[in-house]
């Protein structure tokens, strides 16, 4: 993801397409099911009342950012590849309904990526762009560095840190802001031989990794569930408390991390402080886990 440089002392003017996301667009096909159905989940479209939700981690974050910025701002764009099929059409329609300007590459032979989200209780049983096109990520990273735009990446999943660490480290020199949760950060640290399990030390070490654009220092954000988020920049560690929520208010954890990133980006695009970015990230994640699926069913009331 790339956004315009962060304002230091004044709020920036929101411009059309100020936030661009690039990732694997997926159509989440979501349904509440029983445990036995997990063995035969492919039949969910015929058997259950499903909901179609534009998904994929980056696209989720972009949708949340647009939701918070307002549908009339035209602030977000997203690029990715879909198939020339019905699911691709549904995905484009749903994304546009959310106010996101999508410019999908339509493939004639490959089908649109779909994700069966089978909700049992409050948990889920679920591609990442890093696994298929590191060349594209590096190209965007180089462009961002040359044009002094902010390049943002998410660790996304422990297995990426482990099995795709070569690709991840190819992209890392271009990363201005890195997101991750405690599990992803722990796996990354182990694979990079950081010799520490302390999240603050891990964030500091990630900040110190080689970086191409020296006009700004790297910012690392590690979320930790209900524990405070850890933010490191310029050698300084800051913790920001999460928004408290009762267990009985949690409906579905799907998309919480993506929502945090989207909330953060919405305030970054406005030129607000890092503290305000994190506060909005926590608000968005808190909202998301009270919904079924990565859905945005109400108008935001973040203030």
C-alpha cells in the first residue's frame, strides 16, 4: 500500500486516490455453519444462506479506510486480479458499493479467488500477494521510494514470515510502515535470528533493518489482541491501550487485523498524529469483531 507523505504539523487535504492498495482480491463467501459442515464446506453456497463480502487482507483494509473517510471522498483505490466470471463481477460490485475505486486486471483463464468463511461460534476457518508476485511489490516499493510516498506492508501471517522470508526481505528495504500481530512478529524474529521474544525488542530490530528511503525513519506497529499496541519509531517505544470489549460482545474475529490497518490509514491520510492513527485502528478493529464477517453495517462514529 502507498499513501502520500505524512504531514508533520497540519492536516493534509484529502485527495482522490490518496490511498492505494495492491493485493489478492478475494470474494469471501460467509455463512454461519455447524461444526460437521466444515468437512464438506464446498457445498455451503447450496446449503446455507451465504453473504458475499469483498475480501483479501489489503482490500479489507482499504474498505475500512474508505468507510471511515466517507463515501463521498473517493480517497481509496485498489488493484488486483480477478477472473472473467460471476464471482469477479460480484466482487467488483461489492467493492464499488463500499466506495472503493477498483481497477481489477481481468484474467480470461483463471477464476476469481474465493474464500469460504465458515463461522462456528466466534471463530473462523479460512492468498497473499507476497507468495505470487514479489516482483510487483518490489516495483511499487521502488516507485514509492523514488517519489517519496509512504510504502506500507503487513507481515500478514506467520507462515509468510517462515516460508516466504526471502521474498519478505526483498520487500523490506522499501517498507516505511510495517504492521503485524504478536504471533507474526514472534515468527519473524525467530526466522531472522533476532534472539529475542520481547515484542518491543523485535519492533526495534525491525526498525533498524536496512531501508532505501532515508528521508523518513521506519515505523513498526505490533498489535497484541486486548493488550496495548506497540509502536516504535526513531528508537522510541510507545504503547497504546486497546479498546476494552466484553467477551459476549465478540461475534466474529474475521478481519480485525485488517480493520486496524484500515483505521490507521484513514487517519494517516488526514495527516493526524500516530496516536490518533492507532486510536482509530483500535476503534475499527473493535467494531469489526462485533460484526459477522468483515462487514461494515453501520455508519462510523469515530471522533
